[in-house]
């Protein structure tokens, strides 16, 4: 219990300036805790690698059960290397909230009271949206994308014989990309709450923001094809559009609160 208290205790803010080396020591401790929780989640996921394989193969088997048996491996150790790759992505997902929490431990003492008030709820909402993005990709985007590529390959009179490594890499990177993309509302809402950005700023810079969002979608998409780009870019643009109106609601609520306050 003492170890857990030490791991999850938030550092207290202090007015005293700390030596630079002490900041480096605290940074080192944070990175060690992040790495330790990631490795622990990876090893735990590795023991369930067969279940993970079935989960990742499900979108393909739902389209064509025979396609799963046609996946091929060409490396002697592919079963282990691919299992470690899956365990890494799975460990990253499960350790994500703790990694964010350890990051919060490090930066909270330097934040103002208003910033501290929003950081922990933002972590919780961010993790929920990350899982929502992964689920949206898994159930809504992946089946349609895989179906398109299967049909397109067959339309060329080719046999769609995919390698296990390429298939698993595409699926896992696609889900992680959608999970990361769904973090956009959290970032924008936090910035709007802290008054770093406003509704008018977001609204007036919408065309430029769409260009940046689409450029980001092109970078994080697992493959450079148009289907993957649009599958990721369009939801990100819709999320940004939602962020604009969330910022409007935040400003409206702030004005209503200020109007209720008694004049000084």
C-alpha cells in the first residue's frame, strides 16, 4: 500500500524554486513510472495474445470467414514478433490513462488553480474518447475499409493473399490513429476553458484548421491510399466542427455566470 501511495500521490505545489537537478530527477522518475506501467501492461497482454489475435481478425472474418485462413506468414518467428507487436499496442491502450496521470503528477504543481481544476477530468474524458475512437474504427470503419480493398483486389482478377504482418499492422495502426484523432475535442475544450482559444478564433480560422487536420490525417493514416485518408480525415473534420460549437457553449456559459455575479 505504501508503494501505491507513493506512485499515485500528486506532488504538492510550493512557492520555493527547486534546483534544476531536482526537476530532472522528478522527470526521470516520471519516465520510469510510464515505462514500467507500459511494460507491465504489455506483458499482461502477451499472455492473452490468442484472444487478441481473434479480436483483430474479427473485422476480416465478419466480411469473409475464408479470408482469415488465407492470411500468410513468411517469417519463422512471425508468431512471436506479431504477438509482441499486438501486446505493445494493447499495453499502450490499457496503460494510456496511467501514463497521462503520471504526466499530470509532474506538471500539476506548475499549474494555476483553474488549470488544476480541469486537468484530471480532461484525462478521464480523453481516455473515454480514445476508447471511443478505437471502437468507432473497429466496428464502423475497418469492416468497410477491408471490404473495399478485398473487392477492389478481386476486381483486378487478383487473389487477395495478405500477410499476417501487414494485416495486423494496418488494423492496429488504424485503430490507434482513430483513438488519437478522437483526442482533438479534449485538447480544444481544455484550451477554450482556459481561454487560450475562443469561438471566434476557431470559427474564423476554420478553413486553415481543416487543411491542418487533413494534413495530420494524411500523416497518421496507416497507408497512403485515399480510402484510409478519407476514413480518418472526414471524422476528424467533423470532430473539429463539433469543437467549435463546444467552445461557443463554454463562452456562453461563462458569460451567463459573469452576469449572475454581483457588481464589485
